[in-house]
């Protein structure tokens, strides 16, 4: 599945939804469109190094007068953000998913967080969407929230 694009509106702003896989064949031209300022990354599922390099170059080509903001960043997206300089600026992240484990479901739920909910790399307490019981953060907090530390 290559990367695909969809548009929708959020609080009367145009949002570009990016879905699929970031690989060497990726077409990132839509990210250069100055009228687009919000990118929804919920469905970004996989990223490969050549695609990531293209992504970083594309963001660099945008004018600083039209910075992009990123909504609903997926777990893969945050992992790359923690690894790669220039992938996305920390302050550009509006919201992102984080993995939590529920004992009762015996599965991981991805919960949408805002950067302001995370203090000192500590995962905020979240309840299972199915059981209401407290879940445990399912990754290394220091590593996962590293992009939020200065
Ligand atoms: Zn549960």
C-alpha cells in the first residue's frame, strides 16, 4: 500500500490525512502545498529509511512562514520522531498516540495524548476504553516521550 492522501476539515481548517507506508516510491508533493497547515498522521503505518529521508527533505523545502502541524501521530511516527533529527519539530505535534496495555483485555490500546499531558516523561494515567480499569504504559517512558524533553 503506497501513501495516500485525503482532505477533511477540522475546526474550519483544512487537514491533509496521510495514510499508508512511507517508502522510496512515496510522492510527498501534497505536503508542499502552502494552504495545508495540518497533517493527520493517524494512518501512517510503516516507514522506511529512503522514504524518511524524502520526508525530511520535503519539510525543509516548506517556507518557514507556513509551518505544518501534525495531528494524531501514530506510534510508528513517534518512534521515528524520536530517532531522526528534523523529522518533525516537537512543537509541531498537536496530538499523538501512545501504547497502553490492559490486563483484562490482554491487549494494547493506542490512546490519543496531547503533549501537555506528559510531564517529566511520565505517561498520564489512562483507563481501558473497554473496561474502565487503569492501564499500564506499554513502552519505555523515557524513550517514547523523549521528543517532548528539552
Ligand atoms: Zn481492557
